[in-house]
C-alpha cells in the first residue's frame, strides 16, 4: 500500500494531509525517514511511525442508516445536527463519515464508513458509474404529474452546476402506484449532482415535498426494517454483496 494511503487508513490524516506529513519528514518506515508519499509499504513486515508513534490501520466499519429529516450528512456542522450524532459513543470513536449526500430535508438509505476506498467506489462518479452503483429515490410531488410531463422529465434538463450548464438526465422516472395518486415517483440517478432531483423537479414545474433514498446499487432500505435514525452495522462482505449482487 502507498505510504500516504497507509497513513489515511490508520486515521493519521486524509491522503492529502498525509502527503504533507510525509514531506515534513515526520514519517519513518523501519526507523528510516521516508519523504516519498507513494513509497510502497509492506503491510505484513514494515513498521510505520508518525512523530515517533507506531501507527496501524483502523478496523473498517460499515453502517447502514435510515437517515431522518433534519440532519445533514457531515461529521460536524455549525448550524445543523449531523448524522454522526445519531451514533452511539462507541461507534463515533470509529471515525466513520457519511458516504455521498442526502440533504437536510431528505431521508432514507445512508452508508457511513471509515473505509475511504470503499466510499470512493460507491460515491465518486468515475468509480460508481463504472461499477453500476446507481441510486433510487422515491419523491412526493406537490401536485399531480401527467404522462406528458413525465416524458419531458425523462429527457433531462439543462441545469447550472458549479457555474457550468450541464444536461442532467435521470436513468429512469416512473409513477408509483401509491396514494396520493400521480404524485409519487420512483427516480433512478447515476451521477448524483447536488440536489439533483429537486432541481429537476423545479425545472419540470414541481416541488418535492418528501424525498426518500431507497436503494444504493442493490442495497435496499426495506431489507433492514430501520426506523428513522436507526442503523445497523455490517461486515465488508455483507455490505459489498448487497450493493453489487442482485
């Protein structure tokens, strides 16, 4: 494993900050100062120290939560409650972080982990698209939608994203057979632009009154019977199999 990635896996710092620590000469491998962030660490035999203290990789933790409304997906926030506050004291110590976004007013399926590589694989578009990790949401609209409006939504919209106009198109949009009739939609997206579904709804002439993420890859919220704010811990194999296996 590369030295900067090793430091990050030990919880010493992020990969970027780990590079700075290495270049400052604060890292020793087998008692030799290493100034190369991409130095290859032998996980079985090398001893790594930062500022004279031996560091070892943290045990990876994988949490599936039913995020409630009113919480933001962050480790800390000056103004709002964060999802980390829903964890027990013991689970907070594992240094997990939320994977991907669910805004304050949205709810549903959320993964938290301290495994950076796993998180990157399911949240970064360059990885998740290649691996086919799509996200499915259920949205309650403020007014009924008709078939013509539905077809327009399926064609996508030009939306400003970070000062650039992009054509944002869902993978699928379908009406759910649920009360109130013609107000509930199932929406599947891939890229995950910030507030993507709400932005598309506004472009289509609607607002979203309720937004629930129900699926990540093949991981389904309904499989866990979790009340809002509740969570369950899974092993790597369990969560990996649920996301990538049908």
